[in-house]
C-alpha cells in the first residue's frame, strides 16, 4: 500500500454538521476499493485559535492545522460542511479561502449552509451551483441566482455544491472528481448506500478482486 501523497482538507468549526461530509471523508481516508489504495488522506483545518471543536452531533475533534496555514497548492480539495454559523455570516475567512482555491484552479466542495458562505464572497456568481433551495441563497443578496440549478449536487469549474439532504450524492461527486474509485466501483458504492442492498457490496468486492 502506498503512503498518502494526496490530501483533502475538511474545514471544521463549532456546530459543523458532521453527517454531511461523513460519507466523503470515510471513502477518502479508507483504502478499501480505491484505485490506488492508501494514496489519499483527510486533514482537518479550523480557524486560528479554535482549539477543540464540537460537532452538531456532539463529537469533539482536534483539528490538524489552522486555516491560515492552508495553501491551495498543498490540497487536492477543500470541503466545507454546513452548520448554523453560515446563516449569520460566520466563517467568512473559510469562504474567502475557498474562493482563493477556486481562483487558483483548485477544487472546493460545499454543502448546505456552506454554499451561503460562498455566495456571500461571490464564488457562485459565475458558476452553476445548487444549495438547500434557491430562496435560501437569494437571502444572501448574491448575484448568482441565474446560475442556480435545482439538483441534489452540481459540479462546475472545480466547485461541487450540494443541498444538505444529499450527503451521498455529495460524496459521489467528490469521489468522481478526485478519481478515487473506478466507474463500476463508484456506481456500486452509490447504489449500496442509496438502496441498502448488500448485493452492491458484493459487486464492489468482486471488482476489487479483479483489480
């Protein structure tokens, strides 16, 4: 198994919606069924001085690094989960960091409330995107309303956006963008978690054995 050489960063803060990025981070961190097992890792990042953060589900997490120490060239993808703080204009440093990623040709994935943060910094004005609802983003006063798409997940120009009810679709888009699984394995993974039928897990295992 290879040592990790590709890193995805997950932004954390008090009250972050731990379930929204869970499917994605588990698939990235765990080598099972990956095309290049062990190549990927997840690192957590938080605002300076955040210390220990507690998720919406009550999980305590000690972030790996500070947001101001994260540079686009050192990351394959920055994931922004939702949480109530986005609705009142918090986490703007993270939103600006994400815009910097996009401006430098790097990739960002935002779900639920995090899309509102990106709207406030203009990152959605010229990119097709989605969110919890069009009216939700319109409340930010952003200029990208004509780019809104009513779909669970949207990928455009390096940016993945999703509504809070679509964590599985969000993860699938991330896996596809990063090319973590081959196409057949990715489809089996998606069907497994959407249908709950174990036959799809058997297909994943069979495909892995063939590789």
